[in-house]
């Protein structure tokens, strides 16, 4: 059994008037890429704050690489890299000066520091921008620098809090590739996100968090198999009558049916089977189908199934 | 366009009104100035009036009666109050000199044994003899004030010299006049310098300006910390493997260095351009080190208490100017009303000013300025302690 990079037992955090984290248990194994999913206000950032030593828990225990964050903060933080959601560097300094400053905080010095700065700039694709003042960077460049700072001291565990907020699709995929490479080389990664596709692509396992509690933990595939619902959206050539409506509802793989007139949505765990069954109906052939759209089950639908609510979508650039 | 201006104005007011503490400071600041400055300046405008006479110590060693006549005239003047005894005993020159050092009086008048003789002597002889009346003063006394005391006393003495030499003149009742041309009154500053020297106005004021300027570090330090917290870099730094005290020390050292450079530059300018004498460099440095520590402590305290930029700015300026006024940077403390003078002792500014004056214009030794340095260090410790108690790292 792999040893745990992170071991959380009955962790709680209360603020006046609010219970941000309510007795969660969590384990992240060495070398794992783990996702913490949930909407805003779920308690993800508070959990991260406790893991990184920024705030103390009200109760419960947190072990990182076998050490307690509260009793051995210096040792724990030495092996931990953190990438916050906000751009946490000095806009008035150059990328190199920022990296040098943060590297020194982790005890890096001399040739090793310079080598790590070069590597970090390489990973972040900022080598030719090293001496440029960060305030002049684009958002994508800032986001990459933000991550590069977290990687400077070659941490065993990297914690990222919503690392791709405000990043365009191209840069996002570049970041995913970088993180996947780092994970392949043995780095344990804990990522918080509300992007389902991000968690599905990157994470070996995910925990879904809502209102301070962890609802479930498993691999994305297993969660989708268990809870995910796909959608089949059909547009018919003529308004659907009562008999076709009843026939669609009675299809074995259909869990729910919504719609009116020509536009209908079938909720199903097996979209392809549902489409075949739908197209085999005589009533479908009588009315005729103009278009079919299939939405495969995903973690979003898992979340909806488990909480009855949608995760908020942020504007994607 | 007008509508957009209206929308912007409404938004700005709403944001401002939400920051209650900042608003309190904005309105409290001018009110504070009115109360404090009016109270402090009361001494300036009323000093030397019937309501607030200037208190001068008196030692009369005259063998004759002429000093007593001068004293009678001086005492009858509105705006002057001569004090010749303490605890039922007549003041001696030694006691008066000690009291001057302590700042109990701005000046003291000493009529020497030969006063009557010198005043009545019709053959003026000014060859190297000491003046028959000495006006002792603290080197830190405001020069204009000292000048006015000197002129007043000198005027009365000259009148009595005139009447002494001309004798009674019933044909000219109420005669006014003076007999000048001789040094009847000598001004002597009570300092530990080997050679008597009169401090210049610049030497008196440069320490005050320096202290005033040093405390503006409070604003820079506090707003810098707040900005780091708001920009997220503070949070990031806290995830690095170091203690919170390491973080704070690392943050404070640059501001401490800036303060010391500030102080050095101010005194350098004073020395180069105005010939200011700086006194014992070690003593000067000790006062400066303690002063900078207290200013940085106050800066950290403001950063711990202020939650928004407006609060930090308001509180910093309020403290810098109010403490400066209370501490005697704008108004000499000895002409403040008694209550305010007592209050000024609760400011680090007053102690820093006393320390600098002791070194630069009173020629005190390192040992003698240690109490002032100790108090300043005490202020620093107090500010840091409260700041650390209130400081929020998250």
C-alpha cells in the first residue's frame, strides 16, 4: 500500500458564524494526482489553507509526509510547494528577481539557486522574459510564473488552488501538460478546481466537496459510472405527440425525459444505447429526427446527482 | 456625462461610507488638531501675559538695595513671575542651575553681590568684569522668548541705572529712560559644554524636524504590509518554511535602515549647510537607534490595527502629526499648559527631542542620555508587544 502524502482525519474549521470544514477525512497517496472538486464556498480553500499552515484547524489532524503541519510546520513546508489562486508575486520586480526572492525563502542559494531559477523559467516558458518586469506580463505569463514559483524548491508535494482561473484554452492545456509531466516524475499533486474536465483529465482520484463536507472520493471513471448521467438532446422534425413521448419515457435506459414541441432531452447513463433505442422506435421514424446531441456522463453530472445542484460556471477566456 | 459623474460619485461615497473606521479618522483628525494645537499654542499666545506669566527663578545675592528695586519692578509686570524660593527656602544658584537642567524654568535671574555697587558706580568700568546680573537659561529655550525676557530685564535694569546715577529728579515725575553702554546683564546658557556657546535656531529645530520626519515611516511601513496582505504575497511567504517572527523581522529591517539613513541625512545636511554641532556621536547614535525602533514599532502597530488603506493612512497621519504636536515638535513644551506638558511626556517624540537636545546643545554625556534612550526603547517594546498581539497573519 502506498504511503500517504496527505492524511487528514476528522478535520474541522469554524469561523464566527460559519462552519467552513466539517469533520473531513482524506488521504492522498505518494505520487498521486488528486483533485478536490466543489463549488465556491465548499471549503476547498479553507482545507488548503490548513494544509499549507496558513490557518490552524479547529479540530482534527493533518499529516503531510507523515509529519504534523501544526507541530512541525518548518519541516512540512520545506517539502511543500503552494500555488495560490491569486497572483502572489511582486509586480514591480522582474520574473528572475521574484524567483530569486522566493528561492531564497526556501534556503536555495548560490549555483543551485541559479540552476533552479533557470529550470523554473524553462518549465514556465519564460526564459526570454526573465528580466522583464512582471507587471507587464500577460495573464497567461503571470499564471505560469505563479506556478513556477511553487516549483522552485522541487517540492515532494505540490498544492494548487484553482490554477487555471482566467487562463485561455491554449495556455490551460500547456499547464496541464506541465503538471502531468511533473506528476509522472513522482511529484504528488493536489489540485482544487471547479472545472470538471480538468479533474477528469488530470486526476487519478477526486474528492467531491460541498458545504464543508466530502461527499465521495474515487477515481473519476468510477464516480461517473456510479453517479454520472449523460444527456441525449433530440430535435424532431415535427412536434412530438403523446404516444412518442410515452414511448421515450418507457425506454429502459432513460432515467428522465424533459421537453416540449420538437426539442426533447433524455437523461441516461448509457447515451449510445438510448440513441439506438430511440431511433428504433416506429414513432421516431414517423416524426423524423433533425438533430441529435449526446453529452457523455461527466463529473458535473456526478455532482448534480450527489448534491442536486450545479457547480457554478466561471467565464472561460 | 453628468449622469456618469453622478454614478461615479455615488459609488465612491458608498465605498467610503462602508469604511467606518476610516471615516472616523478622517473627521477625528482635524478635530484632534483643533483641540491639541489650540491647547498647545495657548502657551505660545498667552505666554508672557497676565493669565500665563513666564516663571523665572530668582537668586538675589546683592549686598545693596538696588536689586530689590529692580525685582519689585519686574514682579509688578504682567507676564513675568519671579520665584525666589522653593519649599520655604530661598533659591540658591546651585539649585537654580539644577532646576534649569531639569527644565523646571526657562530662565533664572541672578543678581550678583556687587549689583548695587555696579549700578551706582558713576565711573563705568567694563574692563573684563563680569556683568552684575546674569540671566541663566537652558540652551533649548526658544530664542525669541529668551530675547524678550532679556530685553525686559535689561530695560528695567537700565532704567534703575539711570535713576541711580542721576539721583532724584522731582522736576520730571514719572521719568522714563535707560542707561545703556555697559553690560549690566549677561546671558549665560547652562550646558555641559566646555566652552559657552549659544545654540543656533537650526540646532534647536533640526532635531524636531528629524523626529517628525522619522515617524512618517509609520505610514510607509503599515501601508506596505497591508498591500502585501491584499496582493497575496504575504500569504505565499507564510507557506515558506520560516517562522512568523522571521517574516516580521525581515519586513522591518529595511524600514529601520531607512529611518537611520533619514536621521543621518538630516543631521548631515544640518552640519554641512548650517554648521550644526552634533555633540557626542555615540550618544547621538544611541538616541537615533532608539528613536528608529520606536517609530518602527508604531508602524507595525498601525498595520496590525488598520484593515484598509484608508484606515492605515488616516491613523498614520493622525499619529504622526498629533504625537509631533504633543511631543513639542511644533511648540516648545515648557510653554505648554501644565496638563499638556504632562501629556507630552507620554509621547516618544518628547523623549527623543530631549535626548537630541541633551546631546547637541546641552553637551550631556552618554550616561546622562541613557534614561531617554531607555524610555524610547520602552516605547518600542510596548508598540511591538501590542502589535504582535493584534497582528493577523491570515
